[in-house]
C-alpha cells in the first residue's frame, strides 16, 4: 500500500523549527522532501544545543526525519542553475527565511512561476504585511504578540510562555493545511499558488477563545474565571480552563513538582466526586449541587478535591476518577512521556537509529491514516543525498564533481 503523498516532491529551504516541522509532516505523509542546505554549514540547528560533540543535535534530528539533504550554494551562479532545475521538477517549495531573502537570491515569486507554473510556493514569516512585516520573530515573540503570553500564567505573576511550541511548530501545522489545500486546488486549475502563514496569525488562531472572552468582558465579569476582579482585558487565570466546564490542577502524593492531576467538574460528575472525596452530603446540598451555585466558589470545590487527591498518587487518582467517567489527566513530565509504554506502542514516541549519534527517541507522526503507514526514519547527514538528487536531475558524476570544485554544491 502506498503513501498519501507518494509522488509529491518538495524542495525544503527551511531551517530551525517552524519550517522543518511543516516539511517533516509532509515527509511522514509520503512526500519526497529534499532539504536544501548551505555547503559546509547546513541548517544552523545541526550544531545548536548539542549534547554530543561533533554530531547533529537532537534539535535537528527531531525536526528533519524522513528527508533527503542536498547542499547548494545559492550565491553561486552554477548553484542557481541547479536550483532552477530543482524548482522545475518539484510540486512544492517551502521556505521560512526572513522577508526578501529568496528575492535577493534572484528568485521572486514571478520568476518561480515562470520556471514552474504548477509550483505551490509556501512561506512562513513572523508577521503578515503591514507594520510588523520586516520584524524578526522567534517562538516566544510569536506567543507574546499572538495573545498567548498575556493570558498564560497566574494573575499575580508575569506573562508566561507555554512549553508547547505553538509559535513555531504550531505555525508549521497551519502551513501544512495550506499546502495541501493548494495542492488539491491545483488538481482542478492546473496552477500553483502562494501559501503564506504568519507566526503571529497562527498563535492568534490558537488563542481565539481568549478573543471570545475579550468580547464577553464588555457584558460583565467572566464567571468561569477564578479572578476576583476584572479590568478591560482578559486576565491570566492560572490553571482555570475558562470554558464551560471548570477545571483545575490539584496536588497528589507524594508531592513532587509534577505530582498533580487536572480535574474537570462536569455537572454529571459532581455527585461521584463528592462520594469519592468523602463528602456525599454536598451532592444534594443546595449550596453546592448545581454548576451555577458552585461557580463563585470553585476554589473551595477544588480545595476539597485536593484534600482527597493529596492522599493518593496521580495514577491512582486517574484510575478512580475514570471509573466514574470523570475527565482528568495527570501532569506527565517529559521523563514520564519518553518512557511511556503506551505512547511507544502507539508510535507517538519512537526510537530511531543514527549512524553518528546512535539511537535516540523522537516524536512520531501524530496524524494517523488507515491507508498510509508511517515509518519514522532518521534525519539525513549534511549533503548525504547531493549526488543522488543531482543524478536524478540528469547530472553525470563528472558534472557533479565539477559543481563541487566550483563551490556550487
């Protein structure tokens, strides 16, 4: 059985995280992703945050699985000729350079269209056109300017970044959606098109519920929030869900930094919760029995639950709550996740062999297709497939050698 994107060829000019996270998904789905890197240097993340000297870092290997690597000097005229031939033969070109970089290489969108009218040209930038267009963006800058940091953390603390890489990898996932949509539209029109996603826009899209609450504020305080007072903007509300079903992280035994479990109190769950925590009388108490009357004392409700959870481990609490179909989730540390047997069985965490650094663990493809199985393969060495890809373009061994001698590859 084939792969979903079998036969689709991608020229990957991306680097660091946002772009590579996008093209890695395309590679997992079966596309032939050719990563274009500068000779002798490559993607900067190959050398960033190294844990083992002189080998590709985990930063790189965990974002570039299932790809091929070709080195190409985009400032060399022969290199540009090779690039032109590459563009002519691919379906998708992806880049996340700063604004104007590809144009300065001599390849504006108009020229790329001339070379390949069916090309889907996908780009990630920090910001869309306008005031911020030329500003640099990184993960936490996108979080800061997309609404995440102002609404993350506790009310009496500073704006806080989330550990989930919603600015980089979150944008990459948005770009995949745009690429696949453009690829599908091409089947009807025969034409390629530009696909652009700004990191700020992607984070803002993920923060839409906070914009919902910003507008709700004009009609009064947000009752689902634990905050005692409200100004004219959505406040930070700690671990409160802020949604229709209240939730909070409560401490468990033995009291370590991640010995917590997140518990949701649904209306139907209140009675079994009361029984579990040894307070059955609260189930029918008019002061506690309905979501409306509990709303202004959710802190007290979760304090009562915590008095019970502190006597049990988070795994024990999870089992007891799930027996009554009460939504909950233990806070799992990175150590627990990487060692989780269930995640390994599901292919959510996989072990990959690497010729230089040995075996390492990485995330698997989170998108499961019934007819397109994914085997996570190691990331490529720098320029590992240069000769192979050039051969596919029609270059002879002698011509490849001449390109190397000229500093083009």
